[in-house]
C-alpha cells in the first residue's frame, strides 16, 4: 500500500512492516503507539525504522494513519500519574509530626 510519510511516498505492506520490526526492542514511550505482534512501539520509533528518516521529519499521526491503513492496532499510551510517587523526606517528616 502506498503511504506518504514526511512528504515521501513509501510502498508498505503488513508483512514488510513485521519483517522490519522483527528484533527491534520497543522503547519506553508516551503519546501514540502501534501494536506490532504482541509489542507496543512508539509511533515515532516505527516511523524511523520503516522510513530511515530522522524522527523530527514526520509526525506520529502520519505513522499511525499509515499503520492503521495496513491493519495494525494503534492507540495512545496512558498518561503517567504523579499520585503513585513516593513521598519525599520533608513530606514524610511533616506527616509523622502531624500524627503526634
């Protein structure tokens, strides 16, 4: 299927994408992701591997659009929450003195 990423046309196939991403370890990511096999890859990482272009040359949405047309599942990584962060030393000390 012909897809345009960063103003350049690419002829991509689902099997070609699977072969290109074989052996590539997913980076930790935020924002958009593409599920390839059983792994979730950041969209920018997938675009960089497939196009061999710098990540700054294209948007994640361009990659998501192309991968969706090829039949891959795409989505958004959940936002990190700050509520699970461990309390800092001054916070813990303040909490301990408030109980007394």
